C-alpha cells in the first residue's frame, strides 16, 4: 500500500491582539474538485475517525451545483447560512 505524508499545519487559535499567541497543529490536505470546466482548490481538515465526509454548501454552489433540486434534500450542521 502506497503511503502519502502531509505535514501538520500551524493555526493560530487566539485573537491577533492576545499575547502570547496560542497555536494548534492540524492535519490538513489540499483538495481539488472539478465539475466540467470549473475547478475549486481548498485545504481540508483530515478527520481519520469520521464515518462520513462532507463539504460546505458554498463549494457545491461554486462548482455550479443546484442544491435546491437535490432528491432527498439537504442536511445542515451548525453555523449554516
């Protein structure tokens, strides 16, 4: 089995004015999605214990998906607009 390694990236977790700053390291991988001629690239947090993978609705909209016409509807998590 081929193995790919990605570095953990450093993210600030305190407001910029708070000193000293606190950081957390997260396993993040680059993702590139295509739909026809549309492409979107973004970083994604790896959750190795997750049962499912999801993407925010803005990604589907950016690629041109019409989310209101999905069969079965949409599921929303916290903090959705």
